[in-house]
C-alpha cells in the first residue's frame, strides 16, 4: 500500500507535540521532513504557539537537524497581521491605532510590523486592540490592563485557545488558560486567530500553492488541529505523541481522516 | 414604616462594593455600622476577598472610621481553615500535608495556621492541596505550578469565583478570573469555599449567634452574595454601589428580598 506521504501534494504540520516536546525532538519526525525536502514535497509548519517569531522557529529547528526558511512557518500572528493589513477595523475612528499585548516576542513583533502602536500603563487602558497569547511572563498587572481595556471597548483578539502546552514534564497552561482569565474578567469572548479557525489553514495552503483537497494536516490536538482541518476541508492525521488520544477521537466525535502513533508513520508503506 | 435595620436581629454585610470601593469609603456606610454598634445589633463583614487577614481588615476599616474586632470578619480562608481542622482529607495517606497557594497573605496565613505545610518549586508539583484566590502577584510560574500539581492529583480549592473586583476605576479581574485560568489549564473544577457556598454564611450566623430566618445579608453581587443568602435561607438586600444592577436582578432570576441604592438605606424609615 502507498505510504501516506505519497498520497498528498502538500503537508501542514503542527510543531509542539508532533515535531518536538518543549526541547526534545520526537523520534522519527526529522526523518520525515528530510524526506519531504529531498522529494520536493511542499510543507508548512502550522503552530498555534505565538511565543516565537518565524526566524526563531528556524533557529530552533536547525538545532534539531531540520533546515527550513521562515516561509515554512505559519502561526496566529501571521493571520492577525494579514487581517490588520487587509483593513480589520476596530469599529472606532482612526483604526490602525493602539494595541496592548499579553504575549511573547513572536506576537509582539508581528503586531508592530503590521503598523500598530504598542502601548502600556495608563495609555493601554484605552488601547483599540487587546491581543492575548501564550505569555510566560504573565503578571496580574498585565491581566488587569487587558481586562480594563476590553471593558473600555478594545477589540479582543486571541492567538489561540489551546488549554494546555505539552512538555516532557506534563501539560503546562497554554494560551487558552490565559485567554480564559481575560474572558472571565472582561465578560467578553475573543475572536480567535489560530486553529481551529480555518483562516490559518487557508493561509498555509496559499503559501504552499496546494489545494485543500490535496493536502494533509497533521496534529496532536483534536480541538485545534483536527477541528481546523475539518473546517478548512483538508484531510487530517492525528498523531499520538502529544495531547489527544485515539479514545478521545472516538468520544468527542472530532474524527481525523487517519490516526497514527507518530509523524514517522507518514513514511510507513 | 419600620426601617430595615430594625427588622432583623443580625446583619451579614459584604465589604467591597458595599462598605468601600478599593480605598474609598462609600458614603453612608460608616453611619450604618456606627448605628448598629450603638444599638448593640450584631453584624459580620462577610467578604470573598481573601487577600487580607482579619487583622488587616480591622486596620483598613479603622482608617475609614469603623472600629471593629477581627471576630467581625469572615472570609473564605476561615471556611477553609475550619474544613481542614474538621478533617477534610485529600484522598491520600497522611493528609494534613502539603499545600501550594496562589493567593495573598490572608489566605496563606490561615492555611499555615490550619497546620498545612506550604511548598514551592519542584516540591509544589506534588502538593496535596492547591488553593487559589485573588493574587495581585500572579505570575505564569504560579499558574503553571498550580496546573501541574492539580494534574498530579492535588485537591483543588478556590476561595471564590468572583469574576471581577470593583474599584473606582472600574472592574479589575477578580479571584474568579485567576480560577478560570487554573480550571482551563488543569481540566478540573474547584471546590469553592466562599459565597455562593452557603457554608460561609452559616459560619457568619454561628459567629453572631443569630438564626438564618432573623438575619439579613447585604451585598452588591447577585451571583455570589445574593445567591449565597438564598442558599443559606437568609433574607437578602442588593445594594447598587458595586457590581450588579437592579435590571440584572430581574434578568438573572436571582431575586434579592430587597433592593436599595446603598447600605445607608438600612436606616431609612
């Protein structure tokens, strides 16, 4: 039987829980990427983790023996940046405006590049946008500023709502955990840029020049990866090296096209 | 017509949004307390805010011209302390054990006084209890430790789930906002010690020696104050100096016995 890697024209692959767990490469994953590069098969790493810039992901993957360019990376800030450039408006005069960010460098950089002015302190309480992502430097002060700004009318945009972040020592709180605090305090639900929003999958398809029906999305989470693939109309592969189990796939009714132990199984005959 | 203050034998009164807003006394509230003291009417300040110890509340109220003793204060840590002393066990051998706290001094002190050992760092990830309350020194690190410990089996107890904390500059994220982050990251719901848990109202009634049917609970929040009063079978007064509005009382169906503009109205004929 044909291996999965030969049955699709392009691959959209999650990073955390599929390629690596925090600092540890998952065995077999580098081999698959090397195979795709040798065979000239297009692929995009699609991550909901907004803590790093594409350039930082390139460096991180190089250490694992995977050589790619920043164009191979799509994350929620890219969707946010494009939506801002295409004229997302905050429902206020003079949009473009000011933003308060709860997040790390990857998110902050792309919001600056999209032309928004980052504000802090008192000014942030009147920001036009509040962006919330994974932030290992979260403080109560940041949480408070975000809540006050949203209650004052800021547009509230989350990178993603992954409840947890998989690491070798277990699950840490993900962006979704921080978003839950802001949502509770502000009484408002965010617009979500990352998976399961199909927009981010569409951006990855565009980048590869591959149509939805010819692509496979690979991920470890049903509620984000697989749900995004279903919404965008691409086939999906759930791998069991991260958050979700095969049993959960049955129970939740979010059904991937394929289930395999790990990414390496793409090469299995 | 008789004033409300003459129609009950004891009063259970919320602090934030009823007596003061952050640092500002709400006009008329000190006069009501002084009247009760002169008339020998028993009262308890019942707050879901666990950031301060009873002694700290005494000092804070003195600055507002209200002289009380620590016995006049009941907050979630008192319920937690009593439950621990009465043999709450963590479902593990050797309960009594270790605790990780996301919270401020008021919570930390009473957990120590109840005989639990506070742990941090690596040890905290194996704590037997995780307590979560309002914490203006919240960090991602604390959130992570709480989530990992709960996922490792710790008993998860929240002081309260008030989404917001009323201040003169608007609503800040309350303990509920922090609890939402921990709940999202851990995938577990907490046991809640504070209002709307009727246990805390019962503790206040005991302390005053007044029966439920002869007491009035005064608060500014429907979902905590008024709900706790209803659950404990005491009459309730919603005042409009804090979070909830009279319209919300109609919409939510959490119906207080009385609605007045402020605490001062207790003295109105």
